[in-house]
């Protein structure tokens, strides 16, 4: 085992020693790109706004990229941060000494409330330039506003909550009229709903927040200087527009849930973090006298949504009597405290101060810090200067904090796109799990790290944690690339040996049966894994050796099946006399070669099942390759067992319709051996046409002769057309069979007569049966009494033949009468023919001068012509042209030859005078006369009218245009 580990180490991690040693002590792996950009760019990046206010800044609010700033006594500056170059200045129009106390801007950036120190409140909508006084609000110093984020819009605030310095909470609503800029009273109503108190009585309402949870439940958070109240209740569905009076009414008789701290510095402030716009806040931070209370918000809780609360106590450098905190804002992982001369950022995960920014004295004292919840920008201002903080990649170092807190899942979540950090987290998690004896979890984590492979493996070996080691190897194997074949091979082999060792230990312990089955299932899953298939297949010899060395035949068979090494599986079953299992494997995988190889063994033990399997394979098996198995089996088997061989051969012949001669010959041999009745029916079904018979006739004849199957031999003789041999053999069996053979040569009367004479001689000489002999005469018309008489002995009297002789004489008499009748009919026919010839000699036809050729429509008399009885008249050349294409080839050749001979006889003579009978003069010995040639031409050309005779009928299926000239004819028409 150690050698495998060493070899794997050398091949897989030869070049990783430096990197791994660094990773083991928490240094990022050198294989990763570790650009420390986060150290160069702070999380909170401060920017001074290029703005010189003409007067001192009293108050500043920001929301939805809308910034509103109070300058001096009577000026309000509004800036759309999307268009910072287009500021809008509004005059408050105050003539008294009133000053801006606080300003409140809703979540849409549309509604601005301006609280004055005189107890008055002004309202300004983003779409107008004129400030309006809220008359119903007069006499109340506004400390806080709880905006309605669920019903508020750009023209209507919906029901909102207002907190005063006297501790009262009012419900109000401000609306912009549709008909004009404002209605008569923009404040729709203003009514008190509750009063907050501390030990000494009513206390200023420092902050108000309205949130909606699940199932229509509302949570209202209100703070005083040292108390945090929670009002929880449901608003009936459809009545949200009516406000929150019902929630406060529930607490009229008893105090609501609250948190109290003993110290205070005259005010408090609560901040919330909302991950997405228009979603519920997920965390809070409350700045009060003791420190900062922070935690998460859980809306599923029934009474209080504050969860995971912790208190960050002010450090010694913050003296609440001298430099008490002014404001607080909350981001995803930090809260920022504003002090008179600096900003502190504290991580909410570990309570550590991670950032501190000191401001110069020339800027003046810091006045206020606010955050725009929509763009997550933080604004700070003094009376002279405005600053802005951009929060950049706040979560960059969160993974370290979660890792140090042993919250490894969160740590991995925040560094999943940074592999060098993820590796450190995984290594730390693996080590943590190992120390806590969670070895399997540790192995899973170690497998994902870049730590030294052999160190991890030896670590589990020393701890005697083989299961964890296997888990580590499995995970490591799954992470290897396809190109890392050597490493894959080593890990696969090592895992196989570990599995076999473990199974060997558990197999002999009955108390560990369930664990054994579980490990066996895992091992089989490992062997059958598609990812490991190629590796296992390429190294199957080594795996077989490992399995054999452990004596695990069960998994050897299982592995062979996975590798599709069915030959090994079937051989294993056969060696252990498990023939049914072997046949099941063959039937399941339907491999023809394996059937051919193992059928000789299997058929000796389970012949019926083997034949059933062959039949189920159908035409996929070549029956010729199975004949040797059947022959070996049938030579030592009983007749009943041979029936299985016959059953398969019959399936091949009758179902598969095999035509191979070897198959038919073998079936014949089986029939001849065991089923003579089936033999004759098979031969008769095969027919008598030698060209359609698939067995060997000579082999079949010899086989039937050896086993004494004479009927079958007679049938084969008939197929071979050896009728004499068939009759001779049939006479030894059955005379009727011989008679059926004697009638077969229908076209050879002489042979038929000869065969019937053989039958007659046999009947007379062997059976000495005169009546049967006479019956032969009636069965064959070719035999006469005189042919049979020589076979009878001399002592036979005439009485035995009286009837036969009379019948024969009557037949002769009938034949003579028939001949006479035929002679008379022939005489009459000849007489009628002579009369017709005489009549034809006297028949003539007349041709008028204006008659035209039926073919060319030109005058008929200007060239040689033919006149037919039907009335059609043709020029000689026109008729020849019409008839020639329709003549058979041999007549066309003969006609051309006659035309050549006629042309030869038409050559002009050297003499000026020709004999009168030149046409009748012989052209030489063996040559025809000119008149005879013309007559022969007439016999071919003018045998019948081309329009009325058979030529026209035979040409009905011929196209009008020659197919070979069709294209040419078609082009000529275009």
C-alpha cells in the first residue's frame, strides 16, 4: 500500500511541494493569481464633494439619488444626483427667526418634511417649487418620521407615523391634489395614536420604522433615549389605507415589548440594512448610551423581530460626555459611527474596528451622517464641507472572519470566486473536522484542497480511519482530469484493494451484516461508475488479479458483467455447475459467439432450456454452427433427448425457412434415426422439384436405404426422375405405389408402357393374380391384351381373358370408325378449298385514275401498287415502309436478302435486246428466278393489309414516337 501512495505522490504532486507547504500554514497556493487589490483599494473610499456652500449647512438628507440641503436660514438646495450640474434652489420664505431643526425625506425622494425649531413643519414635493406649511402639525417639534414604504407614492405618502420631542406618536397623511399643485390642506389628517414614556415620563421619539412581516403582520419600531419599543399587530386586509391606529390600540392597556439600557446621552439613533430596494431590512444597529445594539431581523417571530442581538460597548477612546457619537449607518457587514472628528467602522461579525478616518480641523466639526438606501452611498457633512463614502467590495475579507468563527459554509460562500482563499478555508475546515474527529467530513474537505496528498493520506492511516481515507481517495479521484490517467489508475487500484480488505473483514462477522451490505453496495457503485469505466476497463487484468487474490468470486462475476466480459461470467457459472445462471447470462446479452462456444456444454445438462434459448434468438443464430453441439449431444443421448435437437431443426426449417443444405440433411438424419413417420411427410412437403429441394438427394437416398425406409427411397427416386428404380423398389413394397410411379413420365409413352409392363409381369409372375393383371390393363391405356399375354403361363384358359379380348376388339373397332370419319371430313375440306381457289381466280378489283395511296395520299397509278380485298391501296414502297418495322427480326433479314437478290437481277444487260421470257430464265444453278423473288417479297410484304390485318393489332401497344427519338422529336416541335 505504501508503494502505491509513494508512486501517486511522485506522479501527481511532484511539483507542488513549495505550494503545499505554504498552503499548510495558511499562505495562498502559488498556483493562484493572488493580486492583493483589496489592500490597495479601501472598503470605504472617501470623496470630498466639490461644493462650496454660500452659507453654512444646517441639515442634509438623501434618498433615491435625491439630495436636499438646508443652507443658512431661508435657503433649500435640491440636487438630483443623476444630474448634479442642475441644482434647484427654493426659498423657505420665512421672515421670523425660525431655523431648520431637522429634515426628513421619504424612500421615493418625493416628499420632504422640514421641521423648524419653532414647532412648525413645512412640506415640499419634488415636482413643485413652493413650500407649504402643514397647519395641523403646528406646535409640535418633530423628532422622527416613519415612512410608509408599502403605500407611499410620489403624490401621496399614505399613512405615516410622526414622533415628537414630547413623546407623542401621531399618524398623518400628506397628499398632492390632482387638480392643482396642492389641495387646500396637503396634510389630510394628523391624529395622536400613542405616547412613549420612560421612568421619568414622556420621552422624545428618536426614531420610527414601519415594517411588514408575513401573513399581513406589521412591526413598528420606536426608540427613545434609552428604550426600544416594538408594536406588533395585524391590519385587516384591505384596510391598510386606514392607518395603524388599530395596532397602537392593542397596547392601550399595557406597555408594548421594549428593550431598555440604563445609560443615555440625550438621544439615540437606529439604522437598518436592506439588501435590495423595496425589500424588508435584514439587520439593525441601535446607537444608545451603553453602546451599539446590533443583530438581525427575523419576521417569523411572533412578538419581537430582533434576533441574534449583541452589544458593542463603546471603547475607551469614546467618552460619551465629551465626544459622544453623533450618527450611525449600517451596511451589510459593518456599522459606521460618526464622532465629532472621525468615523469608525466596526465589523458586525467580530466587533472589531476595521476602519477609522480622521477629519482635519479645518473642515469643522462633523454634523451628520446619512445613507442613501437605494444606492448604498454614505454622506457626511460639516457646516462647510460635504463628503461621500463609496462602499467597495465590502465582503472581500468576510471569509476570513467566518473562517475564524468556524462558520465555514459562509466563509466558502464569500470566497467561492477566489480559489486561493477557498483553498485556505477548505484546509482550515478539514483540519477543524479532523480535530473534532469528524473524519469523513474532514476527508471530503481535504480532497478539495491543494495540500500534500501523501500527508493527508498518512494522516488518516495513522488515525486508523480507513473509511475516511477511502472517502478522501474517492473525492480525489472524482476531481482528477481525464488526462491524468496514471493518477486515476493508482487511485482506482488502491480503492479496490481497500474495499476488498474491508469487505473481507466484515464478511465473517454476522453482527456487521448491515454494514457489510452497505459497503458492498458502495463497492459495486464504485465499480459501475461511468467515470471509472475507462480506467477499470484498461486495467481489468489487475482488478481481476486483486479479486482473485481475495477469493471474491461474487464480485469477480459482477465486475466481469460490468466490463461486458460475459465469456468469463458464463465460464465461471459452467465451472461451478450453475448451468441455468450461465444460460440466463447468454439469453440476457444475446451474444452469438458465446452461444456457439458454450452450447456444447450447456446442452448436455439443460437441453430443453438451451433449445428454448436458441429459438428465442431466432435468426440471429446460424444453425450450422450449432450442429456440432447437437451431434455430440445426440450421439450419447436417448430418443427422448434427441427430440430437442429435432425441435430446433424443425424451428429452423419451418419457422425461419432456412435453406442451408447442412441443416436439412441433419434434420433428415434425425428423422431417419428416430421419426420415420415424419421423414416421409418432410420429403413430401419439400416437393418434387429438384431445384427447390434443399437437402442432398443422394445423401437422403443413401440414408433412407441404410435405415430401410423404402417409401422414402421411392419418393427420392421419383424426385431424381429414376422411374424404373422407383417402380422396381415400389413393387417390393406396394403395387399401388408402383402404379403411381409408372404414370409420372407423362411425356414418355414408351417409358410409361415399359413401367406398366414391369408391374403387369410382377402381378402375373409374382402374385399370380390374373384379375389384378387385367386391372392393370384398365389402369393404363397404353397396355393391350397382346402385351400382357406372354407373361401368363400356358395352362391359363381363354376364359380369364375373354372380357379383356372383347374390350380390346371393341376399342379397335371404335378406332377404325374414328379414322373413317376423319377421312371423310378431310375429303370435304379439300373439295371446299378447291372451290374457293377457283372462285378467287375469277375475282378482280378496279382502280380509278383518281385513286390515291392510303399511306402517302399521292396518286396511286404513278408507281407500282398493291390492292387489297378490304379496299385499301398502297404504293409498293409505302407499304414496304409501313410493314418493315412491324416484322419479326428474321423476316426483316429475309426481306433485305430478297431485295438484294432482286436488285442483282435488275442490272442492265450489255445487249440492247432482252429475251421475252427474261423474268423466267433461270439465273444459274441453285438460284431463284426474278419472278420467284418478287413472289417471295409479295408473300412477306403483302400478306395482309397493314391497316386491317394482324400487324395493326400487334402494334397497338407501340408508342407513336420512337422512345430513342423522343427528345429529338420534342425539340423539333419547340
